[in-house]
């Protein structure tokens, strides 16, 4: 029983390792759209309003030229409504 289980496990693992993705890896990015819209829980996307030490949004905008538009939600229902 154990040898059968080991054999089946080995065959399954070998089969998983042999599978290759059907798509090519991205080598370059196209032109950006200039902005990104994010819906997040309050406190997750920081622009430094609550704590100056946690301001990744401004640095991201400066580094990429991409404007970050943030909408925050307090409940799951609010989050779904903001995504529509």
C-alpha cells in the first residue's frame, strides 16, 4: 500500500513539474494609462495624512508619473458599491 502511494505521489509530482505555461513571459511594458484607481480598506493606502512616515503614494506618483486615485470603504458592501 505504501509503495503504491509513493509511486502515485511521485507520478503526480512529475506530471505537475512537466506542465509548462501556455503563455510567454512579459519582456516589456507598454505605455501607461497615467492613473490607477484603488478601492481599499481605510488605512491601507497611505498618502501620509495620518502618519508622515507612511506615505508610499506620493513617492509612487513621483517615481512613475502615475496618479493614484483612492476610494476607501469601511464595510464589504461599501467596497462593492465603490467598485461599480
